[in-house]
């Protein structure tokens, strides 16, 4: 499934970037406007896959990027709000817009904290 492979990729990327002696508490993912991801489902897979790893219990944050309307004449960029009609006419100069949406998905940032050392002082 879609979300399962995404969750796997996120976990792998996050663990690869994790400094020694830390664990992951929160992961922020950015998805392009064209990407449809169900956060609940993604979270479920992530919690399952991360069990026993240094990312166990980490919170997932999903930020969905808005599409952008870019004017072909003056270059003005307007953000397109999901679910609203796409305006193909530039508000600034009346020129023609193109809709710029992406299907990117990447790990933007993560928060980590020190591992509690298991009794070793
Ligand atoms: Zn324009």
C-alpha cells in the first residue's frame, strides 16, 4: 500500500539522519499538493514499523503544500487553496496563469531528544 511504503521511507530516512545517543520524538513531512496521503493511515504504519526502533512513539506531522498559480506574463505567484476553483487569470496583470503543483514528499525536519541511559552512569 501507498502509505506503508511512504512510512517505511520516512522511518529509514529519519533513522539514517539520527545522531548517536538520541531518539526521535517528532517528524515533520512535507507533501506536495498532488500527493494524497491519509495521515491516520500513514501514522498507523509508522507506529507499527518503528516499534523497537529509536523512532518508536514519534509523532508524525504532515504539512500539505498548496499548489501555486504562476503568471506566465509577469511571474507573480499566488498560492492556490486546496478545494477552491483554480483561477487561470493573473490577479496582477490579467495574464495567463499556469498551475504549479508538485508530487514531492519529503522529510522536512525532526525533533530528537537524548536517550535515557539505561542505568549506565
Ligand atoms: Zn501577471
